[in-house]
C-alpha cells in the first residue's frame, strides 16, 4: 500500500511541475488571465482523473479564467502525455484553491 502511495505522490509532484510549466510557457488562452500557480495535484488511484488545485492572482475574472482552463484541459493533457511517461494520461479537473 505505502509503495503505491509513494508512486501517487511522485506522479502528483511530476504533474504539478509539468502543468506549472505549461501554464508558464505554452498556454495561450486569452480567457486565462492573472498569475496562475498549481498548488497541488491529486491523481485518483486508477489514474483516470487528476484534480488540479490552482491559485489565481490578479485575474481580471476568475470565473472566466477557470472556464478558460477547462477549455484548455485537452491541450494541457496532450502536453502532459508528451512530457510525463504514464500509461494513462488523466482527465484534468481544475479547482480554485
């Protein structure tokens, strides 16, 4: 059990780092405004979903930014698939932290 927890934690950290990079360098959605930082990622044990907790500073409109993130989830997911070596790339669910 503990071994799997360690693996999940490692993947959570890896995803957190990768999504932060994507926010910084690749995400060009005009609806996503402000400073985004990924505070934590929690992947489900079956790897199907990952909840991404985002803190948003100086956004013009937080709701618009969140819906922009939802729109961009597919793009972000495809970038993760390239960068992070997982059998299944999880569906991303964004939450405001």
